C-alpha cells in the first residue's frame, strides 16, 4: 500500500536551487516555507532577546525592592550570559539531532515560565539564579542561524543570517524602551510600584510563548518538510559526529574569531546590561528617558548588523578574503575607539551621540564577523558557528566580571573606557588569520585558487 | 572623507565638558536643629507607621544668619550602612551629585519658631536604615544651611524602615497557570506529532 507520506513540494513561489534552498531573499513574502521560516526565526529570537534584557531597565526599582547591592547586580548580569555559553554550545548538536524548529520552540517554551516567575522572587540570590536561567534562551541564536543555513543557499545565506540576527537583536534595545513604559502604565492604575514591576513581566513571557507556538504550528525545518537525521545532502559521506567536532575545535581560526566576536558582540551584550543604569545614575534622567536612550543602542541593530554583512560581501567581491578581514579589523577598531571616548565624555548630549556612533560600529563588526565564519570550514560549520557564538557570550561575561561587577574601585565610566581598550587589543589577533587559498591580512595566498572565492559550495 | 572624519572627531572632543558644580556640603553651617520621634534602632513599617518631625533654628544663631532662609525641606536620608556597595546612594560633597537624601518628607516656608509635622512612611519607601536631615534654601533655591537628627558620623538616632513586599497571591497563581500552559502545550505538541507519525507508518 502506498504510504501517504508528504509529497515533497516541487513548486515554490521563490527561486530555489537543486537542494530546494532559496536563492533569493524576498523580505515581504510569507508564501514560501523559506521566508516563513525566516520571519518565524527572527521573531522568536527577538522575543528571547526581549525577555533576557527586560530586567536591566527596571533595575532602579527592582534593586530597592529586593535590597540588592552593586555586587548582586553585577553577578546577575554575569549569570545572564553564563547560562547562554553552555546552552549555545549544546544547541548545535541538538539542532543536528532534532531539527531547529523543535529545538528553538522547546527552549522558548521552557524558559518563558522562568521569565514570568520574576514576579515570585524576593531575595538577591533568587534574582541571580533567575537571570542565569533566562539567559539560556539566547541559544536560539544558534538554532536560527542553523535554520537559515538549511533554508537559504550560499549566495543569500549571509544576507539571511545577517538580517535575522540584526533584527532579532533589536529586541534587546526595544525592551529597554517598552518595559519602563509598561511599568509606568501599570503603576498609573494605582498599583504600588513594588507590585507593578512584577506584573510587567507578563508581556515578555507571553510574547515568547506565543512565538514558540507559532514556530511549531507554521514552521518547517527544511524546504521539503520535516527534519531528517541524514539531511547532509551533497556531502560525500556521513561524517562522524566526533570527527566533525574535533575538526572544528582544532581549527585555530575558530578560536580567534571567537575571541574577536567576544569583543564586539560580547561588548554589545554588556553594554545592553549596564547602559540604562549608567545614564540613570550619572546624568540623573528618569527611568523612561534612560530606557529610551538605552533602547536606541539596541534598536540600531536593525540596520547596522545587516550593513556589516553587506559590507563584508562587498569587500569580499572586490578584495577577496583580505578585504573581509581588513574591513572587520577596521570597523571593530573604530568601535573600540568610540567606546574609550564614551567613558570620557561628561555631558549627556555628547554621551548619547558617542553611544549611537559606537552602536553602529560595534554591531556592524558583529555582522562582519559572520561574513568570515562561513569560510572557515564547511564540514564543521555548526561547530565553528557555535564556538564563535559562545565566544560572544564569554566576552560578555569577562567584561562584565572584570569591569562592572560592583566590587570595583573605579567608576562605570572608567570601566567603559577600559572596555574600549580591551576591544582594541583583542581585535589584533585577526592579523594571524591565514587561509592558504585566500591569504590573510598581510600575506598573499600560498595556494593558487582555482575557483571563485565567492563560490560557497567549493569550501573545504 | 578623511577630513570629514577628523572634523567629526574634533567636534566630539569639544562636547567633552565638565559639568557645573553645585553647593558643597562642607560649606554649609549646621544652624538647624532637627528631631524625630524615634528610638535608636527602631523598625518602622512602610505604609503603616509614622514619625513626628520637629525642626527649627538653633537659638544661638538667631538673627545672625537666618535672613536668607526662605524655605526648609526635611529629607529622609540613607545611613552609611545602607550605602555600602550601592553606588546609587553615594554621598558626595557636591550637593548636585549627592545621593544620600533621596526622599523629601515635608517642605515648608522657613519660620523662626519651631515647626512640627507628622510624616506617614510612604508605601514606596525601600527597606533600609535612615536618618533625617533638613536643608534651608534661599530665594534662589540654593542650600544655605542644614541640620540633622543624627551626629556628624551619622551613627546615632538611626531607624529602620521595613518596605512592603510586592508579591501578590493573584500574581503567583497566574505564574503557576502560565507555566502549566507552556509545559502542557509543549507535551501536547509532541503527542500530536507522535500520533501523526504512527498513523503514517501504520498505513
């Protein structure tokens, strides 16, 4: 008897290649499974960023209610990233086993209750533990990039990844604007402030859960349907999982990119955590204004990260890998200089201007990093992406621990300048990246390339 | 392009300016006398208890300095123990940057005679240890004198306020229901998927 299995769709409303992966990126269409997957992926990652950074803008009220000290707040900030280091590393293999749709929706549905249980806490220890658990949801970054790589072919995967990550990161900025407004609205209904901030977390929790359900209901892992374990079409043999892992971990370029990503994306995460309180404490603005200023930092992601990806592609077309590496180094160095300047500016208006410029450059650097990552290894792409992605959160933990953990003798503005200095130093290792077939920043390729560098399918 | 970048950086550097300082606390004479109806170490409940404040000019200073005093603001101030490891409550000599006294209890025009006021502890007052300080302001709104119920080291006549907890039964119930919904929908999805798979493999 013929199994009534799902017939693979042979007709898509979008141009596809032989693997049925989309070769074009149609932003305002949801008719094809590819674009539907794109919108579901970036929206559900957006909800995770929204939840993780929903606490910092309300800290001036939370810290009074829970009797927190600077040390507690610093530890909680570190904890929020520490959880995501391990979850991002684990998410790669989990996507391999179960597919990105189930992996991301399960993670979102399991962490949404944690977001709402913010309303239950009353001690500093529970506050730190809560932020640790909520931080797990940031692993959805790996699943969204994995999903985009499954749905889009090499010619547009960079753009799809960049726009998805950039638009999702906007969540970390928008939440800094929205949460204080939600809190003031609830407080205006004659609810005491100590209860109003707890009620406000219904919004991010519900949003995250709704997005997870939509991913399950409307998304599919592959253009042809459900995820299958042997999905590596086009690869010569079924690679051993541990071989792939070993191949990725021993590639030194993955480690260097992890380090530099830690000092662009990691710095961005740390800044998301401290910037609202910084403006509130230093310039005596009210909580809504501090939130609005902090929001403009994160919201810039919607253009700056995709712009970084596009710049990388453009430099790659003109100058090859050398162009990609040089543009990454230059943009990240300028970001470091602006970060040093941010800590030195003493006026409110000046700080806002410098912060906006800093946000553009540091987020573009994140986009530029993932313009280099796909070229490091095709066989171990997932592992390299996971290493780089985790490196981002490690950088956030390190900067937050060393510079903003409350037990420091120096002020926040000095910490910000020192963070910029660390960025400048830790971007230098890019000079050591060398590809035999494409060269490095200062060296010519040693092997004569016999294929176009932009041809993604020819990567080793 | 390069010259534009240079001008932009120069413009940014010009924006770096030091802010104007406010009145220095160390320059203020302690000419006011402030008392509060509390016992050392007493714990008061926010939203329920109240304190009777009394403030006035120290009699030995009458007629000498008080012509410029136009208004008195009595403020609730954090004791040093509640400022430890909390930079947002830090004491600074420059009063425009000082964050010791963040709550105004009462604000009245200055009178030569002593004044009293019964202040009910607001519901929003956070859990901390406090003392009471009064500032006298001139017609331009600048501080010109002060007085406090504690000693110079801020170690005597301190009292604690116990803030209210924001937890509410309805919130707790909503959290539990929501968590249940999230877990049930995840498990339900897996069950539906498995039964679909079974049906397609059985046929």
